[in-house]
C-alpha cells in the first residue's frame, strides 16, 4: 500500500447519488410544468431526456458547445421530439433543473461514516468535479459534505474538463502534493480512472454504474465502506 495523503473524490455518482436526485428533481419539474400534457408518461420523458443529455455532454466535454447551450438544448430537443418547439419552456425547465437538483441530498450508502473515518485518520480530502460551480457547491452544502473537503476543484476553475491531464495537474499542484501520495476515487472509467492513470496517480474505481473499464485500476470497490479496508 502506497503512502497516500491526499484523496481526490469525484462528486456526482461517487458520493452524490446523481440518478436518485435527478429522478426526484424531474418528478417536481414534470408536475410543475404539467409535462403529462406533452409526454405519454414520466419514464418516456426521462429516457428521451437522458439520450439528449448524454449526447450534449459529450459535445460539451470536447468544447463543441457552451454551457448555456447544453442546459437548454437537452430540454429543447426532448420537447421537440414530442412536437413541442418551445425555447421558452425549455429554458424554464433548464433553469428549474439547475435550481432544484442541487437541493436534493441523497448520497450513496456509507458516505458520511467513511468520510468521518478518513478525516479522523488524517487524510486531506478534496473534490475534483466536472460539474458547474454554482451547482456543485450547493450540493456539498445541502448534503453536509463541505466539512470534509479542503479543496473543491471544478473544471470551471481549472479551465479544463476531466479526463484532461491539466485538471489533475491543477488539482495536485493546488494542494502542493506529490503525485505518489495522491489517490483518485471516482465512478467514471474514462474521466476519473483513465484521466488519473494517464496523469500518473493511483485510482479507486467505485463501480456504481456497473461500467466496463478498459484497464485494471489500482483498486476497485462496489461500496464506499470498502474504503475503510483500503485506507
Ligand atoms: Mg462521477
């Protein structure tokens, strides 16, 4: 076991239960905007939205589109697929999503007790996230997670998105750490795991989405409680 001092956590789908929190948010939005008049049912709305959202995030990550376009177009395209070409409504839903979702506070099992344990053991803990500043800080506050983390590195602050090496370099140098004392804990095989590996820091793959990974990460876990055995 290497002598780790700095633990870098991803936030969405690693600590913050993105899927459950999103579904809760969309139930609020579906009712508020009476989307049952447009979509046959809630699940159809979600499935069509997810497809557009994933495609647009891929474009956002490569810099092909800007944040505002991502935020509105994922709803505009979802509405259009059901015959509603309403930019205004798409923008309202987009704004509501950004406002409501970070107020949802479901985290994965053992989040708080594992972070308490790691904090007590003296690890320096930080967040590295591709999410947006105004959303991620609200999430951390609402879930009472702020107290655990010394630094929150967002891709907006770093100027690059994970898996770019520049983000990891920005993170590691902003906490004055040596690479060999750092460990990246995340759910995404590419942005978190491959990104960290390519930059040269060890990885813990938290396989929340049962994703396939193209290489052997340093460690793999199925539950956050397993971090107690590793660290
Ligand atoms: Mg994630």
